[in-house]
C-alpha cells in the first residue's frame, strides 16, 4: 500500500472508530467542507446547525446512555471491540508510515511501538511502499 492509500484508509478507519465510540460529531466535521460530487467548500452556518441537530439525534437514538458530549474510551467497556481493533490497526499503520517517511526516527509518539489493546488478535503487519 502506498502512503497516500494508507492515509485515506486511516482516515476512514478513524471516522468509523469514532462513530463506534459515540463521537457522532465527527460526521458533521467530515461533511462541513465537502459537498455533492466531492467539491470542497464551507457549508453555511444554518446547514451546519441542521447537521448538528441530526447527528445529536442519531447519537441519542443509538447510544441513549451517553451524555451529549460524552463518548466511550477506546479501552473501556462498553466500547465495541471493533473500535479497539481498528485503533490497534490505525496506530500500527501510523507507526509504519512514520518510519517509512523518516527512517532516522523522531520524537513524537508515532515512532514508539504501538500499544496493543485488543489482545485476542495480533497487531497487523504493515508494509509501506514508495509511490
């Protein structure tokens, strides 16, 4: 997988993981600057408010036990296991990309070995290819 392909996959994984954790406001954030057929623009404030109302309703419908600004922690219950698995995958991909792009390493946490939260599955093996 190339770096660009991996980044796009990571973006999708991050969004899905956050929705599973109850962070429905990420749906609004994703579509704030995208319209029909993928053009980029900033939505009008009234349209953003409509999205906010609908995502709040959706969150309350799916996770009635969560407060408006609350979400599940990635390692705690009752966070869905799929979110934890995706988190492990995401962090492993970020680690591999970081070392691929900067083989000398760096000071940020993405150069540290990824934590392994979902022990029932091994961390994935990630190989990054030049474009």
